[in-house]
C-alpha cells in the first residue's frame, strides 16, 4: 500500500514533462489521479486530448486509476471543471498541483504584450483560479450558532449539502448515514430539525460541514451548549478526521479542550495573536514548565496580576 492510498490528486499540465512525472508518482503511491492537459504545444498553441489520454493509459498500465481532463486552467469555467472532474469521478479531492504552463522562448526585449499576457494568463491567473476552485471544495466552516434548514430532516439536509458540493447522490447518502450514526442522530434522521435541541442541531451542522470530506475544517466554538456525552462524540470525530489527514482549526474559550486535543495552540487577545506553538513551547514562553494551559494563558495575557488578583480577607476574630 502506498503513502497516498485512497487519496485523490489533480495535476494540471500533466500530459508531459514534470507534470507527467508527478501524476505517475501520485499513482504509484496509491492516489487516484486527474490528469489535466490542454494538449497544446509548448507555446500554448492548439489543443488535443492525446497527451492526457496517454498518461492515463500509462497509469492504468502500472495498475493505477486515473481520468483525463482537457480544460484550460486560465478560465473560471475550466478551473471549476477540473475540480468537478475529480469529485464526479472519485467523490473527493485531497491534493491539487498547479503545474500547467506555457513557454515563450523570447528574451524580455523581444517579447510583446500578447506573449506576456499569455504567460500571465496561464501561470498566474491559472494558479489563482485553480487554487480557488480547489479550496472551495477542500475547506468547510461551521459557525458557533448552528445554521440549518429547520423544515428539513437531518438526512434531507445532509443530502442537500452533499449535492451542493457535487457529491454523487448515492455517495452523499452513504456519507450522511455514516455521520448520523457516528453522532447519534440516526434514530432522528426523519425528524425535522426545528424540533431539535441545541446539541442535536450542533451535531447536524457539524455533519453538514463534514459531508463532502473537506481537508480543512474551521470551527467556531463547536462545543458550546453540548452536554458531556455529545461533546465527547464531537471531539472523537474531529480527532478521527485529523488522523485521516485533515486539518482542524478550532476556536474555543474552553482551555481544557484546547489543552487536550490540539497539536498547536494560538493565544489571541484583543484580536492579536500573542503566542502560537505546542503546549510545551507555550509553557516555556510563559515560564510555566508544569502549568496548565490556563496558567499559560493568564501569564501571557497578563489578565491575572498581583494588582488584579482579589486580596485575601482575614477571618473575623
């Protein structure tokens, strides 16, 4: 089994050269690959399916899985189509490599504006458009206040959200079922969300953020209003996603939660990042070698000083 078994990678401009080598390497490591190439000449002229198709055949010959895409990276529609190809063919997107480019064998003095515009269009604009399209597919956000369609059931809501992300209906339903069972909402799958408690709504909203299997998850106070059992379920789910290769950025005022589950911690005060690092690094910075994260937080923010601490009162005689 390769290091990228089960992952999905897109490599633009992979019909030849470095891009081809990257696509073949991803496939050898177990990834399913979208081979994108416009099929033009090195100067960007013309278009052909042959180059992408040939790399797909090479990957298949070595036992891998790949599909071809022939869209231009230099248009919004093309960039979105490249990402859509990955989602429709393999149900997800894990890696996006911007490799597409064109060559203008001219010195600066001999290059005209049209040539320069072509280079910028592919190299700069193409990188921007493709990265933006991939990021939309790979990132999810869940606010502190659950945002649901109250008239929908959890299953209907998750199938709807999965469809918005381009997940095939059958796959979307399977993911929804798995998430609802994991979060303890399976028995309520056909009940409208409007009757749910805060904790149940929070879990449904989290499932909605996860249903397209994002690689980065941004959560604002995800444990607010949850009882201990539900809170544990959510924390277990987040840690499972991290073990699967995802990144979770979590904001919380519950320092014990950050201390327990975070690999790296940032301390923010008045909108400014005061410190960031592992708990051990933060302890060293605060001079609290064996202190809790609360001790570290108070030391770094200066919110508990001898002047601000309550004075001890003598017991009445």
